[in-house]
C-alpha cells in the first residue's frame, strides 16, 4: 500500500516519514501527515488511514504536560482523525474496515483513498492550518472534535493550550467545560488532577 500511494503523495510534496508508515509534508507551522496502518489478520490485512497536522507551537507547549517529551517536540499531531469520519455521514460507512485479500485490493483501496484526498482530505488539512479554525473546532464544536479525536482526553488539554496561545478571555469558562467533559467520560484521578494543575489559572503554560 505504501508503494502504491508513494508516487501520488510525492507529487503533493510529501515524503516518507516515521517507520515508512506515514507521509509528511513540512509546513511553516509544523507539518501535515498521512498515516497508513496495516493490521494483519487471519484471512486479510486491514487498512486504516488517518490524516492530520501538527502545529509546533501547540505541541511544544504539550511537551511540558506529559511524558515522552521528545515525541511531543517532534512527532505528535495537533489534530489526527480517521478518514472514515470525514468520508461519510453514514454510520455503517464510518465503521467499515477496508481489507486486502489479494493484490487487486491494494489498487482499489489505494484509489479510494486518493479520491478521498482529492475531494475532501486536502481541503480538510488546509482548513486547519489556521490556529483560529482549530480553536473553533476544539473549543466550540466539542462534540465534533471529540469524535474526530476518538474521545482522547488530550483533546481537552490541546483546546486549553490553543485558547491560551490565542489569548482568549474566557479561559475560566472553557476550563470548566473541558473539565466537565473529562469527568463525564470517566477521566477522573490523575488526568483531571493534571488538567487542574496545569490550567488552574491563565498563563501557566510555557509557550517557549
């Protein structure tokens, strides 16, 4: 699958990234990324695609909140979503797994993903090159962003980091909204404690 997609993404100025499982394109603010996951099964190989981008300023701030500092300084994505969530509103389509059973399946799945990128994927990535758009997604469209981020608790941390970077004046309100989400999803204990510690008041996050 990687070899099939490589010429297409190379033409779009993407290079092979970590472990040969992703394509990256450097940007003025970080990079955009396409991740191809192949999961071997008994009778077929499942193919998953994720697309996203990294804003260095956000991720460098995140590096002070969690372990794996080197990962956040260079590799982590600010937004990463399963292509199926963008491809269709049909619940059945959103859970459909694409499987390779023979060589011709590589062509079919690869072409389907290329078509998706041409119609939807690149426009999606272009939209979120702007931090203002990410702020709106994470802090105003919380149900949508939670789904697109697979309900990761780190979405709430990134939402607050972005709000601080943009100098928003409603940080206290946002803090309570994201804290309520974390508690509602069962992220009590260390996760909420870390959230409280880092966002108890404005200006605590290092943006250097």
